[in-house]
C-alpha cells in the first residue's frame, strides 16, 4: 500500500514500522462516539486488516476535530489541526505516519513522523491530535501490536455481574454487542 502526496506526487511506502523491536499494526478510525458512563468522547481504532480494536478516550475539542474531518466539514479559516497540516506542507514536509507508541498510567502517547528531504522529525503528540492531523493529511496510523493485544476495559460483563476486565477477544465481542446508542453519538 502506498501513500501519495497529491501536491508533489511523492509516494511513500506504508510499511509496518518497528519501534524498539515492537511490531506495529496499521489502524483506522472505526467509530467516534460518546461513552455514556463517563460522558467522554471515545475514538475506536480498528486494525486495518483485522478485527482487533483500541478504544481511546479523548477530549471534546479533539473529538470535534476528528468528527468534522470525517464528515468533510470545511471552514473558511483554518482550525488548529488544519493549521498544523498547512505548516507541515508549507515547510516542504510530509506526514509519513502517526504512531501510537505506548500507554503509561492510563495515558496514551503518540508521535508524528514527519519527513522532509532526507530528514525525519519525530514529534511527541497526543493520539487524539495525531489522529486529527493524520486524517487531514491522509497519513496512515499505526499502533503497537502489544496495545491491541492488551486492550482491556472495565465492564459489568462477567458471569458474576461484577466488574471485570476484558481481554482483546472479549472486548471485541463486547463492542460488537453494543448498540451504537450505548456509546451515544458524538456531535461536535
């Protein structure tokens, strides 16, 4: 799979990168909703060629930025993520990929990998901002295989009706059984 910069015609291969030896998996935005229990927006990333998911709870402003881009809403003046896009392109860069690198103390970390000429600049960023920028620049989003494997959420879905932690297969099953109304619709 190749990514092409329509402005310059430059094509970059969408390889599965490795960070510190960890295998990376390409993901896509599968759903954007509202967690009714916490009243917090959640973006559901799904592996591009599979069924595993990675839910990430995000802020309302970032959820709005993602939702507006997914809906194709454009404004007469650039919003913050549009501005970041223009800065990258204006400086002759190309967002090669976004990588969700790790989770630490319930906080996800990501980086933008920006290529310009023969230089690569890695910029630390929140996953929500990174996703919003990646959507605007049609850049692939990757996450560590380990994050997809270890994804768990707390739910009342256990045989004893007490809070439990779901492994990846149970999480997938749990999310498939949810009515989209369970997450609520996020409206920017």
